[in-house]
C-alpha cells in the first residue's frame, strides 16, 4: 500500500518525509544493484534515520532542503528510482510534503 500526500520532486524548497519498513528499505536498496551505495549516500544526505515504532523497525527519509545543490538533480533521480523500487515491490510506504 502506498500513501502519497503531494510529494513535489522538482522543488528544492519543499520539505518532505518518506516512511517505510526497514525490510522494504533493504530490499529496495538491493534491487538498485551497482547504484546501491549511491542511493544510500543520497538518502543519508536527505536525512535518513532508522528507528523502532511499536516494535516495528522503520526507516524515515526527509528534507531535501539540506542537500548540496551540486548533487540535487542527481539525488532526485536516485531517490525516485529508490521510491519506484519500493512501489514496485508493493512495500507499505507513506510520503508527504510541505512546500
């Protein structure tokens, strides 16, 4: 299941958050093949965090505003590939933005 609330992928002034399970995150990363490390680096730059919520291991990614402008376009491309990998796998994710 995917819940989306107005994600704006071409706006560097938007703040956003994506939440999914750690298991779905790892599976999506694995599907990225040789780009896995690049994707994780972009996610880290975007504010990647791991935590537990009600006994469920989850990951959160948020806030593109902090990204270095020189990697912004490349980062968006990799982020979108990552989000598509989550969606293709049928992972439960929630995304929202505030612009």
